[in-house]
């Protein structure tokens, strides 16, 4: 069965904060280590950050994503519950529990957590993340109208957010509005031009419209960026040599 993919990049939508130079440098190092698959070293770097900045949301979120990636869900949830007990009422930790539930495909629970984090008052520099992830949870629950509303909220807060445009494209695709899906995926690529998943989903939209030329172009682009399903469809549907 041919299907779309959500932007599942490991470091999806980590917020950009104004922060001291040394903290920014350590955070960049942790992200680079994680992207290279050096998860243990990344966790060490993150712990160095969290010793002095336990409420630093990007570090907390990256740590959570790494633990889930390593199938250490119990440890991840224990961490969140510990912080919730230490800092009751802090929206950041409720948000993190929502991210955990989203990753574990507990979408209704994720929505509840994101709702609460937004109602309590996420910090201004990260509130868009709560809307973005709630939009993803709504999408997976097939609440497409609510999902699109959240993605629009993110775009109003951050007009360069590629993940939000991609989310809108996913909604339009599921509603069989392929022309509108193409518009949104192209907006996403404007701000994230080398995202294999967005190229793949754009290709699928063209494919559904029987536009083979554009579909194959983006399957080829996605394949060159490492998307295996795109490579498979390139071989099946297009007259393109992958080695090119």
C-alpha cells in the first residue's frame, strides 16, 4: 500500500531560543551528535546542560526523543513524571508528556496534554511547538479541521515553519485536495528544501494527479536524499536510473 509519511525527522521542530553562547554551543553539539547517531554522547552533553538548566525545553525534548529512539520509554516517562512532581503546573513538562504520548501513538492523551499546556501558558518562544504537535495528534486522529487550524496557528506565529506547511499539505492530501496539497508541500520545501519526506509526499500528490513528470522528479529527489520508499516507487513508476 502506498502511503504518505509525516515529517518524522528525528530532531523535528526543536525550538530556537535566545540563549547564552556556551549553552547554544552545547545544544548544537548535542543535536549534531544525535543526528550522527552518537546517542550516548548526546545524552551526556544534554545532562551537562540540564544540571544547571533543568527547565531548558530543547534539551529536555531532545533527551526525550533520544530515549524513545533507544526504546528506553520507561526511563523517559519516569523523567517526565519526576519533573512534573518537582515543578507541578509547569506547562513545559506537561508538553513533554504530550510529546511522549504522541510518539507512542496515544493521540487522544497527547491532545489532552497539549491542551493543558496551552491553557496554562506555554512560554512565548515555544508556544508554537504545542500547537504544532497538537496539530499532528489531531491529524493522526483524523480530526483534519482541527489539525489544519493548529497548523495555521503555527504559521501565524512562525511564517517560516516548514513542518506546519507540510502538516497542512498532509491534511489537504487526506481530503483528496491534491492541488492544494502541492501548494503547501512546495511552501514547506521553500524553507526546508532538502527534506526527503516532503519531496516524497509532494511526489505522491503529483502521482495522484497523474502528473508523472513532476511525480518522478520528486521521487528521484527524495530517493537521492535517502528515502527508501521513494527509491522503490522510482523503480516501479519512473524511467529513471537511480544511479544517475
